[in-house]
C-alpha cells in the first residue's frame, strides 16, 4: 500500500510535536512499491530527501521543501534457526518496543536492555540505538533496504554498516540515500544477561529472579520514572551525545568533582555523562517559555506546548554554551536537526 500527500502536516511525525509541513510525503508498506514510485517519478530526484521512521530523533527548524519518505513495512518473520540462535526479519515500520516485547515473550535475548526506546525498527540501526550497556548493532545480522541513487534493493551485513556510538553508515555515507525496509536480527535462545550498566544489576536483583522478563520490567520502570512520555510531553530522548574526552581530561574533572560518572571506552578516550554536566551547570529543570530541560533527566529537552523548532534549537545552543563555559567541554547534538 502507498500513500502520497502534498503539503503534509508533520506534527504527528515528530515526537517534539513541532508544527511543520512537508512539500511531499510518501509512505509505503512494500519495498517494491518504493522501487516503482522512484522509477516512475524522476522529477523528485532533484528535491531534498528526508527519511523518517516515527520522528523520535528529529528536530524540524522549518517546513521541509522536499520529499519525505516514510517506510511502513510491517511483519516479523523467522528466517532461520539453529541450536542456539533464531534469525528474525523485522519490517522497518514495526514499533521498536513491540519487537522487544515479542523477543522477551519468546525468550530470545539480545535486545531486552533496549526496552521502551521510542521509534520504529527501521530507525534503530541508523543511530545504533543503545541503552544500559547494549547497542542494537550487537544483535543486527543485516540491514535490507533500497538505494535511491542506484535504484536497487541492497542488503548490508552488520560488519559493513560502520556501527559506532550512536552512529552508522546510514547516518554518514548513505544519509538520505538508503531507505531501510527491514532488519534481520540474530537473537540468543540461551541468553546471557547484560547487567553491567551502573545500577542495573542491583535494580534487577531487587526485583527478584533474573530473567529477560525481569530485565525488561526493570528497564521499563527505570525509563518511565526518568524519561518523559512523548505522547504527553514533546521530546526526542537524549538531545546531546555523551561527550568523549581523554583519560587525562577525565582525571582533571575527577579531581574537581569526585562524583562525576566516567565510562571507559578505550585507552584513548572515556565518556562523561552529558546529563550530569548539564545538571551540574545548574540547568536541570531550567525553562524558558515553552522549552525546558527535563526535571528528571537533564539530557532531555522538552517542548511544554507549542514551541517552534527554532526556539528549541536556540535553547539547546544556550545549554551547550553554558556547559562549554562551565567545564570547557563541547556537547554534540544527538538529535538530527532539519
Ligand atoms: N545524570 C545526572 N543528571 C541527569 C542525568 C544523568 O547526574 O540529569 C547522571 C546519572 O546519575 C548517571 C549518569 O549521569 O550517573 C548516566 O545517566 P543515565 O543512566 O540516565 O544515562 P545517560 O548517560 O544520561 C544514556 C543514553 C540514553 C540511555 C541511557 C541508559 C546517550 C546520549 N543517552 O543516557 O539514551 O537510555 O544512557 O543507558 O547515550 C537516547 O539516546 O535518547 C537515550 C535516552
């Protein structure tokens, strides 16, 4: 099925709830429909393109004057199974958390720590979603989609996806050129639980026997307590990335702030918690008009009402500036600004 609109309202398609319009909007449920549309509509090739899933990582600064492509491919299909693993091909349009729920119910491990992350399955590999010590790249076998330049369907194996912290090939070299239509996941039938992240082990154990269900329940409880629900308060999850600094820089910070959270990455870099830096700069809960820093998790910026994308962006620049002045650390946006 396809749907095509002109001057289409994107408010329901961005979780910040910003009111903007797309010149053209195309939605499809079958990969072949996209191929037919692109082959038949040469005229669109010179327009700016934008791919959106559920718009949970996007901030629109103005109307979009080009073509928005919205893949809405449904389905979860078992493609292969052996003694220890099951491979599932999941349509880009499936809701991410429904897929996590499906895996947990069927005792398939690998994505349980990613419970309650908003968004669609097709968007998950783009920014390599991650939480509580797990990244989606660890469970991705391959990513299938359509190359708008070559006009062919292509499958990328995980090792060719250039996955990194909140990064991938689809965000860099193939940005707005490759439309993900489905993702193949390799899941564990005998999962090893991943409880190494901070307070997670403690929280899961407090709740009882460790199981996939228990981990999912605990993570849902942690996230619901800290992160605002996009259906009631516009936001796009973490607005900034956690910054990488040298171990020497982290040590300098530790001398001044003994309680600073530091996450080792490799011998050359460590990560600091951007939420902690923003809070320490005195900005947690800070609000200007319709925009603010969330009261419970400072890494999240929220739209309290009808803020425009520009207002949210300008506000975020102030936060960046304040953190820079206070700690000499530059925050990088995690949200995609259009
Ligand atoms: N912290 C504060 N104040 C705050 C927020 C955090 O002091 O307002 C401190 C916490 O106390 C903790 C540390 O910072 O010591 C880390 O906090 P948290 O566990 O909440 O995680 P985060 O680093 O702030 C990252 C991801 C989240 C993910 C969590 C859990 C990024 C940019 N964000 O946040 O992902 O859910 O870890 O793994 O890496 C997202 O990307 O949208 C997102 C929500």
